[in-house]
């Protein structure tokens, strides 16, 4: 069983991507009919669940979602998923654009816990606070992830992007109970300046077993070129 962390763990990781832009010679005046630069976008949510446990599908759509193109502020109280699958104790999500046109997503959760793995001899995982943030610049995006009061996961002082913890089964001959990715950074290849950061992603029985699917805790996504500059035109 994974050793519990008996102290608060707080991490703030910058995991940005940039796309270099170069020009040659003096800047030329833009033609009047040149399309406007696409607008930056950002979105986020407190958590989501999509799992199958004992042949029963359990889905909880994103909790308190925000989107700079739609509902820019959302908040939630306690959301319990199943008897022991996940408890999200509320928080807020905010998606905004600043005066320079940069987009920001700020997701702040108060508490999360899951006791699901205890069914198979695994640990209870909980964090007293979590955050996922990202923002765009003129050349790309950057992200920050924060965790506080982590129990049930053995984490180092400094958590790099895509830090992965495997939760073993009590019997070493059995497949692992879960794969937990902390500070998950998802970006397309080749890079286009966009990214998504998940504070925690728990994948159940990655090698097969009595359950499957995943639990997401704190998610934010940013794209510097995500939306058409013309609100009336489809992206």
C-alpha cells in the first residue's frame, strides 16, 4: 500500500508551451481585409468522474465548469459520487480575458477524497485543497498546479509535470489498483501553444481488473488561438 503523506504538500509548477514568432524587416501595415487574430480561450472545472465499478457505469459530468466564451464563473458545494467513489467539497472556477486579450482559467477546490480503492485493499486518497490554473500569452500558454494536505499518496517535495504514482495491489502478483498522475500536463504534438493541466487524474486498474475509468480533480485548459475573432463565424 502506498505510504501516506503526513504533511501538507504544496506545489506550483509552471509548464508552459511557447510558439516562437519571427518576422523579417520592418513591420508592414495590415491590409484592411486581413482576418483578425483569433481570440484566446480558457475553460476549467473542479472535477469529473467516468468509471465502471462492478459492471455499473458511474458518470459525473464536470463540476462547476467555466468557459471564457460562456459561463465565466461557477461554484459548487459538496458533490458526492457514489457511496465511496469521490467527494468534492466545493470550490470555484473562473474564466476571464484581460485587457490584452489573454485568457485565464482559475480553478480552486476546497477538499477532495476517494475511498474507492479501499474495496481492494488500497488507500484512501484525499487532499485538503487543490488548484489548477492556466493563462495565455501572445506566444503560448503556461500552467500552475497546487495541492495542499495530501494523504494516501507518497509525493516528493517538488512535483514535476506528469508525476505518476502506481498504487499496487496488496498481493504483489495482482495487477495495480490504480495509476495516479499528479500535475498532468496535456499538450498537442507538435505544440500549438495550447495545453490542459489536471491537478490529479486517477486511472482505475490500468492493467485490467474489477473497475475501470478515471477520476479528474481540478482541470484547466488554455488556447491562445482557440476562438474565431468574429463571434458570428464558426471556429
